[in-house]
C-alpha cells in the first residue's frame, strides 16, 4: 500500500486544517462570509481562530497520501454537520448551501494554499527582493500554490447495511471509511493521470475495486455487486442507477447484466496479476479499460 502519514487525529483535525485553509475559521453565511476574499484570495489572516461552528469528534482523522498523481490529504469527519460545514467553507466559498444527504465525499482539487505561497516567498527572499514579480510568475501555475483535499463523511459505505456484507456495525463503519477513502483517491488519480478516459460507470467500478482491496487486502466481486445493487445479472436497487438518466427497469436490468460481466473481468484480471499496491491496481485497471 502506498505511503500515508497521519497528520492529525481527533479534535485536533479541524484546528490543524484551519491553519492551512483559514476559510474554515469563517462561519458560512447565506451570501458568503464577507471576509472570504481577504482571507482566501489575498492571504490575510482570519481575524480570529474561532471554530465554534464545528462540533468536532475524537474519531476524526487527517491522512496525507502519496499517490502516483501527487499528494492528497484525506479527511474523515464523523459528525455529518462538520462534513457539511467544511464543504460550505471550502467548496462553497463560505456560502450556506444544502449538501445532499446522499453525498458522503468530495474531492477538492485546487484549493489555494497560502502556506505553500508563503514558504516559497520566504525561500525566495533569501536571494532576491523582487517578490511581487516572482509572485506573478509563481502563481501562473496552479500546481505551485494549490493543494488537493478529499473530505469524507463517516458511516456505512454506499448506504449498505452491515448485515448485507456480514459484519458488525462498527467493524463495517471502519471498513467503510477505508473503502470510501481509497475510492475517492482512485478518482483523484484517474482524473489527473487519465483525463481522457473518464467514464462514469467504469470509474465507479475501478474505484470500488481499489477501496475493497485497500480495506480487505483482496478483491471481493460479490461485495462490489452489493454496493451497486446487482444480484447475478439482475438489478435489485442500489447505487448503479445514480449513474444513468433513464431509470427504466428493463434498461437497468440490461445494464446490470453488462456490469456483472465487467466485474467478472475485473475479478479475473486481479487474480491473474498480482500487485502489492492499491494504486498499481488502479493503473492496471485503467490500462485494461475497454
């Protein structure tokens, strides 16, 4: 498995993140917090380090992962309200926005990182003094001054009940956290490394495969079918219908049959190719995408 570093745990997660992304100090408002521009766009310090709009939880975690597509920070927030508030602060630019109950994760690739900018400024000023000119050059490339962040909620993966996969509730929640983390990391890697191979359903199958492998050490096709709502070659209600506009039962059954065949191919591919790393598996799957 790829290298990962636990950066913060428990109730220190949100304070740790807020040091890097100070918009978390700004309480979301219906029209957006008026301090957003000065704090996020101009890099000024937030007037206070108040995080009272968050609940925080002793089980929260912040992990930095080293992937083939670069570093990404994965943050699991156990309180649903914290997940939604954090999304409002960062993705919605401090504007109060209703987050769909079905949304349990979000990839934020391209968040402005003032610590990266200020670290470069400090190093640059050691040998030169034309920082304003260098700032313009430095910020022409978004990779220089942005970071990738994955926000994750906590709970059963794909809304699957623990008894459906044979685990006790708390054990299933722990496995779900790993599956969800690596599922989203897979999307992050694929969007960066394979931007011309975006396909909604295939992407979900590959991301589920990576998540299952990360959580259990091997691929479980039956579990992948439970996530999607597939039983054999029939659709039994699940996540699969989220990726198509036409919900006609016959068409969903036909799609379930096709997906079942693809999952069998994934199962065979992973049995025939032994890889020790989750993201090597992702690349293997992308190279065999049809």
